[in-house]
C-alpha cells in the first residue's frame, strides 16, 4: 500500500512539474514578445535565457547570442555559441561568431567565420569584411582576390559605414574597396606609392567625405616626400 502511495505521489508530482513548466514557458514566451514590442533589450535577454533553460532549441540559443552581440556584449554571445567553426551552425550563429570575434580583435578567428558566410551567401559586404581581415592578417594576395570578388558584386548605391571618428559616416562601398586596394598595393610593393595614391583618389572622387582614405593619402604622400631626392 505504501509503495502504491509513493508511486502515485511521484506520478502526481511529475504531472504538476510538467504543468508548471508548460505554464512558465508560455509566460516567458509572452514576456519575450512584450519585451520585443517595448524594445527592452535586457528584458528580451532575460526572457530568452529562461526559455533556453525551460525549452532549449538551437534557434533560441542563436537568437540570444545575436541579441547579446547586437548590444555589444560580444563575450556573452561567444560564451553561448563558442568560437569554433561548426559546419552545422546556422547562418545567424556564424554571423554572430564572425562579428563578435572581430569586435574582440581576434581577426584570424573572425576571418574563418566570415569566409564561411561568404561561401554560403556571397555578397559585396561580406567580401569587404573578408578583404579587410585578410589585410590585417597579412594575406595581401588573398585580399586582392577578395577585393575583386567584392567589386564585381558592388552596386553604385551601396554604402559602408565607418566609425573611426566621433561621428560615424557613410561612403560608397566601391570607395571602401578602392581604399583597401590601395593598402594592398602599397603593402605588396612599397615602391608603388603613386599607384596606391591614385586608387585613393578614385575613392575620394566617389566619396569626398571619406576621412580614413584622406588620412591614408596624407600618410602616403608624406612617405613620398621623404623618398624624393633633395635638391642641392
């Protein structure tokens, strides 16, 4: 009899737990939708964290990591997803890894994920990121190939944002690629300063507000003046 009562209690408690878990899941799903509606990032993170505990799914995990990354909490995003390249990762997971690793100044690891993204869905913007990271990691030959791939997909109305000044600004994506090509040209052969400056001039014609390109041009012109023979 005691054994029967114990089994009955176990079954009853299991049913109550299942009911409570279902109710909690519904609560946090509603809470998540409300936080999204209100634009409350911390609330969204809280709701998704609870949902991932109650009913974890890959899509919820990826979404939570994306929210963290979008809120510049890149370490938290990577703590959820990891940093390794995984073939079964969703496009969103690969994107979060790429962006977060780049933000945390891990260019080699970030490049690996950006290359995976561009392999899955080629775009001019992804090729730009790949080209930029290849320059940072010293692969100038690879960067030049990536730049050509990107330019082939670039349209006149495409823009790219820069944040090196206090006030962010946008330039034509084609200008951004010309600037990268100028850097590759100079890095590959230091004697080609004039060719590099000519490429920067092409960038500035399209985007006169391109501050980073202007700074690069000034630096190259300074080197050119130093290398010029002095008149006696």
